[in-house]
C-alpha cells in the first residue's frame, strides 16, 4: 500500500479547522515574527550593550521613547504566548488523560495571563524612583 | 481530540536520525528560553513594582555562571529560531517538499547556520565576561 511520505502529507492536509489547527498556525506565524523581535532584542541587550551596562537609568532611558515600549510590549505578547503554547504542546505529548490535560491547560492559561499582566503593567507604568 | 491526535502525529514526524536530533534540540532550546523568559518578565517588572530590587537582580546576571548561561541562551534563541523558521517555511509554503532527503539536508543547514551566527555573538559576550569579571 501507499506508505510513502506524500501519502502522509495528503492525509494531514485534511486536518479539520479547530483550536489545535489554529494553535499550529499560531506557532508558525508568531515564530517567524519572533525572528526580528527576539533576535533584535537579544542582539541589542545581551550582545551589544551587555548586562554590565544595564541598570534602572538605562531602562528608564529606553522606555522614555514610546517606540521601545511598543517593541517590548509586542515581544512580551508574542514570545510568551508562543512559549507557553509550546509548553502546552510538549506536555500534551506526555499526558494521556483528558482531565489532566484540561487542568494543565487551565493552569498554563492562568500562568500566562498573570505573568503577561505583570509584564504589561511594568511597561505601561514605567520605571519608578527607588 | 481527533485534531489533538493529528497534532501529536504531526510532531512525531519530525523524529528519526537528523530529524530526531533537531526535534530534541528544538524542544530543549524552546523550553530553556521559556524558563528564562518567565524569570526575565518578573525581574524586569521590578523596575515598576520594586525599583530598589532591580539592580540586585542585574547583579546576579553579571556573575560568571550567569554570563556563561547567557552565552548558552543566545545559542538556544538562535538555533530554535533558525530551525523554527525551517519548520514554519516548509509547513506553510512548501509542504509537498517535506521528505526524508530535504529534511535531512535542511536539518544540517539549520545547525550550521545557527553555529555560524552564534560564534561572533559568543566571542563578544565571552570577551565582555573576561573584561568585566576577570579584569582582562
Ligand atoms: C540575557 C539576555 C537579555 C538581556 C540582557 C535582556 C535585557 C532586557 C532589559 C534591560 C529589559 C528592560 C526593557 C528595555 O530596556 O527595553 C528587557 C525587557 C524584556 N525582555 Fe529582555 N533581555 C534578554 C533576553 C531576552 C529574551 C531571550 C527574551 C525573549 C524570549 C526577552 C524578552 C523581554 C521582554 C518580553 C521584556 C519586557 C518585560 C516586561 O514587560 O516585564 N529578553 N530585557
Ligand atoms: C526566534 C524565533 C522563533 C521561531 C522561528 C520559533 C518557531 C517555532 C515553531 C515553528 C515551533 C513549533 C514546532 C513544532 O510544532 O514542532 C516552536 C515551538 C516552540 N517554541 Fe518557538 N520559535 C521562536 C522563538 C521562541 C521563543 C523566544 C520561545 C520561548 C519563549 C519559544 C518556545 C517554544 C517552545 C517551548 C516550543 C514547543 C517545542 C516543541 O513542541 O517541541 N520559541 N517554535
């Protein structure tokens, strides 16, 4: 019987539209967007500037321009949602029970929401005097 | 449930020889970056919530073990990105080109490109570590 790779491909192309199919696309499109976003951030902060030159004043100076706040906000939104959904997919590879999967998904959703809100609050609120 | 199964079967197709290696590297790099990012969101948000703590957090990142960790983190972000782009481009635009031969070749290309991009970054970060932490 036809067990070549093209056959497998055809079967997969028939995947129904739904949450998992949407998540699958999300991982790919957000990933492509993260190449400029995450790489740009790491290049500037970690490679060119370096942790020894980073302090409160440095962050205050950067966040003085709206452009970098928007950049950081997009990075926060895309990188963390991509990463947490990735973790969900990894865990789904190992969890066999449907109930556990549902619980883990809720747990991850809450984790994502809380950390995203904390990070967004910092970007909106900005640097405060110590 | 059916779509979940399909998804898992789909991921399973990244396994086997070179594919297996890149599957594991991609997974570990993604999870490692996520772990860093979760901590990083919290330490960055101290600039608003507890500004006096921020410099303490950055002090930790300046220590030698953490700087070595950052060099590894940069490799993870680069490799996961290159390999993720490979997966995304094949899946979205040329799915009919997924076969054992193209996968094997492109897996090696991802690793090669990632190492070439990482070496200059590792050099700069390594030099910065020697200058600041060892007075070179
Ligand atoms: C070790 C390397 C890194 C350094 C030194 C670094 C440095 C910084 C600094 C100084 C800020 C404060 C805001 C600013 O100056 O723009 C920041 C914010 C941020 N970084 Fe990084 N970063 C690093 C790696 C990463 C990576 C790998 C990611 C993503 C995967 C990331 C994602 C973010 C996000 C989302 C924010 C905003 C956080 C918040 O709203 O609380 N960073 N980073
Ligand atoms: C730099 C650009 C990035 C690209 C092009 C990218 C691409 C991808 C793609 C296509 C997948 C799906 C793999 C699959 O379904 O087999 C994926 C999975 C994943 N990504 Fe990313 N990603 C990027 C950045 C990040 C960042 C910054 C994080 C961390 C916050 C991250 C964490 C993850 C995790 C945990 C997974 C799940 C791994 C697995 O299923 O084995 N990624 N990535």
